[in-house]
C-alpha cells in the first residue's frame, strides 16, 4: 500500500511539474519569437537598443562626462566614446565601490561579477536588473531550443555548478563574486528542484570537494543535461567520479556524505535532506558498472543526456576526450558568454557558432588585421562579411561602452540578416588554454618581481602553452636559456605569482585544469638561432 502511494505521489508530482513547465515555457517561447523576428533587421534592432541604453544612462556621471544628451546617431556615439578596455571605467567602478552607484549605471546594483583582467587588477562588472533579464533571456532561449531538439532531456535533472556570489564585499557592502551564484539563488523554488546542485554549494572552496558533492547529489538521479561553460570542468568531474568510485558508492548506499571532505557545515545542512535516504539499489547498479567496465564514467551511469559547454577556442581541445567519459552524448555549445555578458546564442548541436544576441547588447567590430591601427575600420553587425575575423566590442546596459574584451570571432554565416559568430581566441597578447586569460602584462610583471626577489637576470625567456600528446592536463612551459644565475624554483615562484595576480589562473590551477609551470632549459643562444632560422624561412625583420 505504501509503495502504491509513493508511486501515485511521484506521478502527481510529475504531472504538476509538466503543467508548471508549460506555464513557464510560454514567456520563453515569446522571447524566442521576438528574437527570431529581430534577426530579420539587425540594423534597426541595434540602433533602437543603442538609443535606449544612452537615454537610460544619460544622467549617470559617465553619461554626463561623455555627453550622452548630445548623442543622436552612431557618429556622435563614436566621437564621444573611445574604444577602450576596463581601464576606461575603472575610476567609475571605484566610486561605485564607495556607494556612488550612479557613477556608471542608473539602476540598482545587485552585485559585482568578478572576473580577471589583462592587468594585475580584478574586474568588477555591475550586475543590474537589466543584466539579469538579458542573462536569463539568453539562457532561456538556449534551453528552449535544446528541449525542442531533444525532448528526451526535458524536465529531467540538470547538473550545473554555480560559484560564490558573495566572495567579498565593497566598501558599500555590495557583494562581489560569481553571477551564476546569484542567478541560482533567484530561481523559482519549483525550477530549483530540477537542479541537482543547490546554490549554497558555491561556497565550497576546495575544487575536489565541490566536484565530489556534485556527483554525490547527481549520481542517484536520471540526469538529462550537464552544463559547464568550460569542458575541462566536465572532464574533471568525470575523472573524479572514477577516482572516488568506492567512496561515492558507499555514501550513496548509506545515505551519507563523507566527513573527510572540506565541505562547510552550512552546506552540509542544506544537502542533508537530499542525501539522508539510503539507496542500496542505486549503489548496486553502480557496483555492477564497475565490475563490468573497471571504471565509473557518466556514459554508463546516465543515459540519453546532453552536454552544454564551449566548443571552440583553446578549450575545444578537451572535446577529444569526451567519448571516453560521456560516450556519444550530443554536445550543444553554450555560446560566447562571459561576466561581461552573453554575445551569441547557439541554436544547433555540434556547432561552434551562435546567433549574435542583438536584442541584449549593441555590438561593433574591428577587422582582426586592423587591431593595431590608430584609426581602424569599425563595423556594425549588419556590415560583417562571412568568413572574416573580427574583434568584438559590446556596449551594454550595465556600463560597458565600446568595450575591448579582446575576443577574436569569426563570421560563419547568417541567420536571416544576423551574423552567426564563433569564438576563435583571446587576442592581443593573451594566452587562454582553459579559460585563464593570462596576459603578457601579468607574466612580465610577475617575472619582474621574481628577478628582483631572487636578484637574478634570466636574460631571454619565454612562457608558452604546452599540451604533450597523451597528457590529460595542459601546462605552461617556462623556456629559459641555461645560465649559472638560474634557480630551480623559478617556475614554481612564477606559478605562485600568476595565481596571485590572475584569479582565473588561480582557479584553473586549484581545480586541476592546469598543471604547474614546468621549467624547460634551452642551450645558450638557442633563441637567437631560432629567430634567425625563422627570419630566413618567413622573412620580415628582427623587430617583427
């Protein structure tokens, strides 16, 4: 009788969820219709959006300093605002930290999204209500397309990790951290049920402990989708599940969560209700998989699921390992998305491109070959050409104007009249193996400090990304010509310095997505010889 009632309750809950899902899908479908309609006339949509942004922000200090009231067309806009990076708004952000929020935006600020910069400083991106509205709309359109193409994953549990939205606070007590943590907390309660990992898990600092909790919560469920922008996250998740298979199976069997893991008590209390029920049947299923295959990989304990992550740029190299862990699961690119905003919305599986998100941000583009020009050609979305590369410059509703994010993109085609964009790389002296966005400035500054501290002069040296065949994790190689002045710990010190100056590098090292820097000794005059050989082969001058 009891089992009958449980089945009945589960069936009723399922029906209720389907009904709520249909209700929630209506406004999402409306957004999708509007988005598709907008792609027919990007010039008009973008012009109206720019006008709305400037009108809304004209009373801010930035708007007054740049004469927003006098801007009536794109020529005025470009004349009054220069193309620039974070340094152009940094002084306004500093005023916002003290509570003067209208220095840059006219709306209330919920938090600052933290991301690394191309200098030693962290970047603080204001998160307003419009920021969140654009963020949600983009994800909703992406998700609805996924469900339309893959009805088998609809209304099934989702594995998606979020960060800590309150990692630190400004002088005015505004939270700073990961915007994913805030959006997870703001989800409707019935929608949150679909997500295996609660937002409180963002407070876990230890990467392995966080991955373990994610698997402990999701392995017992019939997961339909795994979402992590960086594919290295999903690879590490799958590998940890295999490494910790005995402990995970035991915890699932006993309804426990290993006390040996550095998980805060506050998080343990939140997940207690989710894990306290013993599940010997699922544990037996997992044990049978290990007996049969020798491993415990997602392709064996989950079925008919989809992966959502970046598929292009340097991180695309991780996809070659997917089949080992995830089998033939379809992969949907999540799009060109960062703390600074979403720029594309992919609409198909197994593609590297997405439709430019023209209703959310105003976009300009510089041809890649003109990036060093003092007066480059600047194009609008409807002026782009297929198979050409560009630097993308977003203007947003939350204080970024003609923002040089240093992303190189390629136009692969068009949806109606709106370009399809794929991310190629971080340009302008930035290395980006797995999302660390390591700049030349950061490397030079770190090495300069080391040379002063150790009283040495390395002479000619280079830091270069390395990913040897057969190795699962990439690293950076510090290539130095042999010298009696060289100390063996210089690579380790550089690793520490870069982690201090670049939060993304620190995160990738901590989560084991990047291995430590390795010192690689070169014979004396090797670099000079290589330069001469390159000149003979390719032409040019030594300065080039």
